[in-house]
């Protein structure tokens, strides 16, 4: 079975072809900011991104005869995890999405390519997967609810892969999954549902390489009304220019970890503080699962750093077995979901 995977990012587009579970071809590129600057909004990039994909396939001599097209999901309304067929309702909601991101283009382009191939297009586990238990939504202010926005695609895929590796189903396990990257999301997975997780987009949980995480509310209010910053600047402090970037002036984890390991006091102190914050939030999700945790899975780009993982292990290893599955794994996760769908292991859901 030939699977075509599409993953549009903020400034990049990645595509891949899998035959069953084997990667046979992958390519992608960062789009020059000058080329993207001519577009007024993300949706206006649709033809540009689509033509990029078709041209790469043509140049590689790959025919449009795929059995399934699987795309990264967009910023839709909250929904349960799983695989969704791309329908007109989904396309409408992506075109008119309240939150802009290039991932909103994935299903739209996938639908067009699937039509050419005579197959169907799907998305899997978009960042808006929402399986919260009722008590997880409360904030302390009526009318303000916590939101489930996290690295659902990779978090659920690594959980299913781990379950398979020990001969069990994801739906039979309790897991704490920490995706450690530019943003950090740490979720409590109870029997196949993520009942609690920090909003990794704009304001909860540990600080990361680029995000500020949870902040002292009173001080944040004073900062917002100080007259020194615009709304845009405040939001950049929260996401994009916060965390390690704000403290150290870089988001390059390889460099940060290397300098910290060499003994630089400033780098070591800030990195230790981030790992400490991650450990605290893993502890919170451990409590959310009533201490009944089969494993703690550490994934994302930072999980490649032996130094960071060793620091984290010292703080959490007494809680549950630790499984390290490094990388963002978005392409592999999308292909994994496509194969699970074709083998009948994963049901197709309808977006309504």
C-alpha cells in the first residue's frame, strides 16, 4: 500500500512516500521568508504550497497513484483523538479557522491530491485533540477554561508503539507522555484518552526553548498594563521569544546543552531550572493518574540530549519506568496512523 504524507509547517513543507511501514522517499524545504511575505494570510499560501508538492513529486518521477493521503491536522474545533476523513465540513472550518497556522493547509492540499489519485484523504490526531476529564477544564475564573492544545500526533503515536512493543494496547495503559521540543507538552494518558495536558501553545506548563510556560498571574497582568509593550510583544514573550531564548538568546538545544555540560554556570542554571519545571509537571500528571502509571515516555527533539535526559531521570525515575523515544516523529506518526487505518486497527471518524 502506497501512503503519501503531507506536513506543512510555519516556514517549511515536508512530504514523504511510504510503502506499508517502510519509508521509500522523503523531501522538504524551508520556504524563504521573502516568498511567504507576499501572502496576506496562511490560506493565500495554498496554491504556492500545493505547487511545491506537485513539482517535487514530478521531479522525483513519482506518479500520483497513492492508496491513501495522510496530512497533518489543523487548528479545528476540539475533537477526540483518532483518524478523520477529510470532508467538506472540515475544509470549511480550516479555511475559516480562528487560529492561523500552515498546518491548516494540510487537509486541503491532501484532499486535492487524493482526488487526482482516486483515493481518500485523512488527518490524524491534530493539536486540538481534547479528551479532558471535566475537572481538568477549571481555572478558578468562571468563563475561562483550560484548553487542550498539545503535540497529540507524536504523543499518541509513541504511546501506541510502546504498547505494541510490550504486547498490550494503548487503551489498556496509563502513561505520562512528555513531548520535549520548542514547546513542551506533558499529558496524562488514561486508557487511551489524554485526560489532562498543559496548553503547549501559549501559556501553560514548563518553560521550554521558546515558550514561557505558566507565569505568575499578578506579575503578568502588571506587565500587560505597564504601557511598555504591545499585545504582539507580550504574545511573543509567551511563545516564540520566551523560555531559554529569552534567558540565553538562543533556542539551539544542542549548543545550550553542550555549554551547560562544560560547566558554564549561567547556561547550567537556566537549563537545570527548565528540567526542574518539566519534572514538576510530570509529577502533576502522575497525580492526575492517581499514581497508577505504567510508564513515563520522553519524546521530542530534546530527548536526543543524553545530558538533559540524565538530569530529568534523576528527578523522576522513582515514579515509573522511563521510556525514551526521541524526535518529533510527525511523518512517521502520520504514516503509522495511515497503516493502522488500512489494516483495520484504527477506525475512521467523521468530522462534524
